[in-house]
C-alpha cells in the first residue's frame, strides 16, 4: 500500500496525510528488476499493458507504478500470459474476467460508458449548436443595421432631450 | 492567549463579512451612497481581521504550541522553521483559513483600487465577494476550526507528512489558492453585472487583469506541483491525470478560455453573455476543486464518511453558489445587450474557436473525473478512468487548438484574411516541418504522432515570434524604424507573444518526454555499470547517514559520457522520524538535452540496489514553458491600458448626470 501515497497530487497528499501515517511502511518502488522478461519485445509489451491496468487496491494508479503486493502479482500474471503467447487483447480479457472492468484504466466502450466516451463530441456539438443559434438570432433579431444595440425607451427619450437642448 | 485572539478575530471577520454582504448591496439597490461606501471599510476591516487570525495560527506553529489541536496533528518541534510555517496551510483547517484570507485580500483590492469603478458595481461586487467569505467563514468556524485547543497538551506533535516537506511544495498551495480564489473576482463582477442588468467594455477591462492575475498564480501553482511530483515521487512522471490534479486543471482550462473571451468583450463588446457564463463556470470549477480535494470524496470514499459534515457543507455551499448564480444568469442573461458582429474568419472567430476547444476539453476532464463516482452511485458498477482515457480524449482536442493558435493574432478584428495569415506563417510552418523531420531522423522510434507534435510546438513558438516581427514590420522597413515600432508596441502584445511562446515550449517538452523517454530498471552491485541514452553510469556503493529529522541511504553513481566525467549522482531514500514514512530523493542531472534521472529502489538480496534510471528528453521545457507563460501574463498585467480605463470615466460622468 505504500506506492499510492507517492502518486497523490500534492494537495491530496495534504488531505490524506493522516491516513498515510497509518498505512505507510518502508518500501521503495514498483517494478523489480527480477520481474523483467529476458525478451525485450515481450517486456516492452508487458510494460505497455501494465500502464493500462489499475492497481485495484491503490488510488488511480497503474500496476506499473505501484509497489503493492497485488500489483506485483498482476505484473507477474501479465508476463506469464505474454510468455504463453497471448495477444495484448487476450491478456486484458483474461484479467478483466478475473477482476472486472474496474481493472481497466481506460474504460471499455459499452452502454454504461457511452456518455463518458461521447462527452467530448456531445459538448462540441452543443457549443456549435449554441453558437449557430446565437448567430441566427442575431441576424434576424433585434440588432440594428449597423450592429449597434437598440436604445431603450429611457435612453431614446434622453437622446431626444439632449438633441432638443442643442 | 494569542490563539484565542486569532479565534476571536476570525469570528469578528465573519461578522464583518455578513455586514459587507448585506449593506453595500442594499445601498446599491436604494441608491444610498453612504451605505455603498461602507462596503470599502468593511472589506478592509475584514482583511485585517483575517490577517490577524492567520498570523495567530502561524505563531502557534512557529513556537510549536501543542495545546492547539491543529498544530499537534500537523507539526513537530524538530521540523525546520520553513516547514513549520508551511505546515499552517499544509492541512485542511489552516488551508481553508488561507483560502478566506486570500478571498478577503482580493475583496480589499476592489475597495482600494476600485475608485474608478461605478459606485453601484463596486458595492455589488463587494457584497458578492463577502457572501462567499461568509459561507466559507462559517464553514471554518463550525466544521474546521484551526484554533481548537487540546487538553492536556501532548509533549510533541505528530508531524507533517514528509513528502510535503519540500520547498516547491511549501509555496504550491498559496499559489494554487490565489488562482482558485482569484477567479472569485470574475465571478463577483459577473453576478454584480447580472444584478444590475448591464455590462459593457469597461466591465471586461476591469475583470481581465484580475482573471489574468489569478490565471498566472494558478499556472505557477500547478507547475510547482507537477515539478515537485517529478523530482519527489521517484518515477520521473510529471502529470498523472489524478482527480486532484484535474481539480486544479479544470479551473485553469476555463480560466484560460475566460481570459480570451474577456478580450473579445473588451475590444469588441461581443460574447458578453458567454463571458459572464464563463466567469461563473470558472469560479464554480474552483469551488468544485475545493470540494473534491477538501471533502476527500475522490481520494477515498472512507475519508468522506469519516467526517461527512465537511463534505456535505462544502457541497451545500457549492450548490448554493453555482445553482444560485446559474439561476440568476438564466433570468437576466437575455437582458444583456449584444455588441459587435463579426465574420467567422476574424480575430473574434479565432478566439471563439479557442473557447470552444478549451470548454470541450474542460468538460471532458470534468466528466472523466466525476463519471466513475456517478456511475457507482447510480448502478453500483465500478469503473476506472485513468491516464489512458484522458490522453486519448484530451490530446485530440489540443491539436486543433495549437494549430489554430498562431493564426489568431494575425487575423484582424471583425473580418480577417486567413490566406494572408497563412502566408505570414510560412516561415513557422517550414520550421515546424524541419523539426518534425529531424525528430523522425534522430529517434526513428516512438508513436507516429510525436514528430508532428514536435513540429506543432515549434510552429506555435515561431508563430509567436513572427507576430512580433510582423507588427514591427521587420524586414519591410529600416532596422531603426523596426526597432522604434517594436519598442512602441503595447506590453500586452509582448505578454501575448511571450505566453504563446511558452505554450509552444511546453508542447515540445511534453511531447519529447512522453514519446522518447528512455527507461531502464536494473539491479546494480558496486562497480557495475549501465548505459542509458549515451551516458554510462557506474554504481560506486551506498552509505547511510542521518539528517535533522530522518535517516537516509544514499547511492553514489559516477556518470560519464564518451569517457569524460559528467557528474556524480546521489539518489537516496529517506525514512522520516515523525511520522515514520519513506520518501525517495531522485538523483537528477539536468542539461538542455534532457534529464538523467536515477531513483534508488530496494536493497537486493544478492547485494547492491535496484534502480530505475530514466532519460527524459527536454523535460525541463515543461516547467520553463509554464514559467514563461507566467512571465508573459505579468508583462501583460503591467500594461498601462489594463489599468487606465477611459470608458470607465465616461460611464461615471453619465451616472453623475443621471443622479
């Protein structure tokens, strides 16, 4: 559990300082040299996969970054499956079958995450629609020919007063 | 005694804020000049009282007064003085006190420098500002009082989390808060404008410097946090898309959009309604950030449950202010009169594009941060939204923004010439292409997007320089004439150029270090060597030592390049006494090429240590870029035109005539 306090943003660090004092135990960092695969191609794939899998007992931290025992087990599992010759997708499927979608730092695209993945597009369309609407309203609406705002009744009267005074 | 004095000052400050919330607004409503004026005195009194309260708490920390519960929980007598002081805001209660102090400082600034504001606007702004102070003041007094005593007093405190005992982090929260809270000015002005039902260029001229100042502080605050994470956390990362980082990043994105839309409003009286909305949203995101971090709802569901009162109260404050202001906006926005029209291809058009992309990216970050929380509460299903999601959604939104950025300043107001702008940017495009090709040639690996992104960074930087050259007519007129033109350019032009240059530099740093970082994890015994990115590191051995409040194991690595000695790195691991906690201190050798970064791992059974060694190319550009953006903002802020507002005087005359 010691990996995750390092990973908190600084302000969170402040907020969780007390909790950390209880949880902290002297240890260092994630990946141990002994865990690495000899085959550099496979090892590179393992690192890539590790960065996309969540350490389940940590806060928003990948198993690549965490030194929790569970993360270590998962890293070993990833490498075992890769050595067996599985593709990246197969390894992920295997791990999701065990731990659920929660383990994926990039959530899958399905009915429950539809809104999440569509957010950028929806907000973009909404802003463009708003823009188009405002633009259309301006062209047909109250704006005068010179683009100046119309005067209110009060202002019109004052303008007339001023002109009369001259 | 001093502590009680501070406590009393805090209570008084809240009472003064209640007065300031009600009386000036009533004065503005009834047209009573004396009531409106009394807001100034209230704002100044409030800031003095809060300064006293803050000084009292600081004093308790400096002398290690362990009869104060807050000091016990967050300080320790062996801590160096600077961290005893930074400990004041290194905890929930103290940081909230800092929050309201900064809020009051901004309010007092309106009272002191606001003499050229219309009286009713000033009164209403002070009232809105005070209403925020009342909400947070009561929050502190009733749920998070830093002045509570402890009896019997323990002999020593529990100490500050050692990873927070760091110079960059000591000043990270004040800057971050100055940014968060600084956006309250834009908010207060927006609400005041809605209350009055009118808004003009003078309004934008007033709001822009405050927004700019807040934006500068937030930029620097975020950069400091990121830099700290880089050298302190020990794995060479600088941004993790952590919910708490996102909490500060969202107001930054919205604030950046606000800076640009306020510009359109000031110069062209267009985008009024949008600018008001953006001002409300930016501060709402600041409140959301405060809520997310302070309630602990994101860091841990349990932290929320431990003290639900705090989270619920901040949530209540947030709902009240966000909901209330949006309601007022819905009711009054239609009354605001729209100003100048413009063609899609124009300076205004480019700034609208900037706003659209920043808003969409901000919404993406917002939904990504809150979605797991919402989904779990609705369906009970747990999902994770982490860095891979944000990289995939955020980056594609930034690319068009960066491509469009250099075009903006070359387009004229109202109707611009895109082809002409493109012609003037030819040199920048060529430079970008050269860099992109050179990147491919040098690295021959990494993602396909990286070389174009490197080119994009150069395009933005070169575009910024070309804009200056264009305005000075360099190459078209004599050197003397060009020099005269350049020195006569307003400072805000330099500010824009410098800030945009910083953005480009940051893009270079982010791309290079993300795509071309080199990483090695090895176990080294004394005498063994490892080669990383052209450097050869020889592990000499490790030794133990004792610091003021920690014990330390330090490794020694001699670094050579092509046989010539470069430096000796001393990465270390510390174990602090109070509280007992390990930290890593990376050994970093920095050069323009990039950083060589060594983090010490666990001692190996077979002898020696595990080590993570990185080469992070151009990583410094990220923080240098942020610093340059900060400096650009500062230069823009020093522009006389931001301070002297001719339209403001005109409006005051008009009001004098009406009275």
